C-alpha cells in the first residue's frame, strides 16, 4: 500500500487488518488537532498509537488532543497506556466520558480537521479512511463537539498532585 499523506491524499478506502498501522500513520502526520471518539479505546485500533499521540502533544503548545470514550472503565481496567500517558501529560490531553443517555452508534478519529478514520459501528473493525476529506471531517467534528459539550470529564485519566 502506498503511503497516504494527511491533507493531500484524497482517496477513500476501507481497512480491516491494518487499523493500528493506519491510525499511527495519520496521528504521526497530525500537526495540531486530534479528536477521537471511541467505545473503549479499542486495543485493536489504538494500542500502538501512544508514542504518536505523545509526540503530537509535545510538538506544540497549540496541540489539542481530545479523547471521548464511551466505556472508560473497561479501557482503564485493561490498563490502556493512553490513560497513563494522559495522567503524565496532564492538560495536554483531555479525556471525557460520553453521556450515559447517548448510545454510541459510530466511532471515529479526526486529524487536523481533514483526515478521518470512521467506523460506522463500534462493534466492527472495518473502518473507512480518507487522509483528505474536509467535508466529512467537518460533519464528524460537529457531532464530536456536540458529544464533547454533553460529556463529563474523566477522572480515571487525570493525574492529581496532592
């Protein structure tokens, strides 16, 4: 597979087997903004992304990483490294829990408001990916922002200094 370039490669494709590789590639190319809506920060998709997310967080003081998780308890019980990273990086990453009354019908990642990795069902690994789809990214960003506003900050991902 040829390398896709965030903001340049306008080609929609479906990935099933190489979700982690595609997610890492997109995050590594992200300059400032990353929004992730996930059921439980699925290991099948995000397990290998911690280094790329950390690099993004530390790249610029203007970086913004927002992670919205439906089942934070499951993700933290599995000891997902992303929560440990969030605790270490503090305010550079924000975590929230989806409001309980909101059923999660889809999951997605939006990179720099242009690249998307979208799963139409949280129960499948098949994801539609496009490294340059501003229109779809705008639609998903609007949904993400609405969910974010109604979500609650996630105490599992916060580091407290006493």
